[in-house]
């Protein structure tokens, strides 16, 4: 199976619209990266999933987000927080809810929200705790010809197809662009997301009635 690095994608993308070697390499690279962004947004990919470890400071409710953060998956404690406290913090999407409740008195944090480039914990932590943050990241830009798209292997050909469409639009060739978009849509309809693949275990966890 092809690894589909940037050099290969650029070559196959330009070949697929008539071997257009006259298109500047910088334009092809730009549109390949745009194609990657669009494919990246279609379905959850395992390469999106990251894990970061951080720690709290007593009385301080802010924890800065990783630089490549896109959206949260879960936030949980790694250290012993005592009995009666949930190990995983609940996500509150509205920061104004925390403002209404206030962040004191300090205690074991139960919830978190996201604002700007940090997380806010509620209530403010009463000690230094280690936190594990699972999140989805933004894609990494392809720069060198050997760079590989941060999507699952079977989704990388979709980047090639989307790049061809975007190049046809750039030319512009509306008829070719429309045909290539249809081919791209047909192709991605045959693919499963990484999340769907994880649900494919057929080991028989379900109940069965025997007569």
C-alpha cells in the first residue's frame, strides 16, 4: 500500500489532470495541504488523537492547551484524588456557567471548560494534581516531499483525489473539477473512519439466548 508522501501526492495529482507540469510547485503544495485539511475534517482519524500530561497548581484554575489542540476528548486525573471524587472531569461547553458559579472555595475540580488557549477547572483545585488530557489535534502541514499526511493510510488517496479537484478549479476547468469532485465523493463513501473500525470487534460480547 502506498504511503503517499507529499512528493507522491503532488506527482499523482498533477498527472490526474493531464500531467500539468506548468503549474507552479508552490501552488500544488498549497492545494495539497488544503485537500488534506478537507479530508481531515470528513471523519475522525487515529492520527488526530493525542495525549498530554499536565499538573494543577493549588488555587489556580487555568491549564494551558497544547499548541495543536483542536477539540477535547476527555480530561482525567492521574493522581489519587481521594474517595468520592470522579476520576474523569465533566466538560462544560459554556464558560459563562463557571463565571456564574465562581471558582471558590478551592476543592477537587469536577468540571472543565475551554476558553481561548486554556482550560478552566471548576472549582479551582486545592492541590497539585496530575491530569491526563486526551484531545484531537489539527493536521500538520506538509512541507518536505517526504512528509506523510496525518490521516489513516486508506484515506490518503482521498487527499490525492481532492487535490486533483482543487487543481482543476484553480486552472480553471469547471467541468473537470465537477467530475473529479464526484469521483472523490464516491471514493470516501467506501471508507470507514478509524472510529468505525474500532467498533468492528466480532468477538461476541452480545448476549445470546439458547433454546
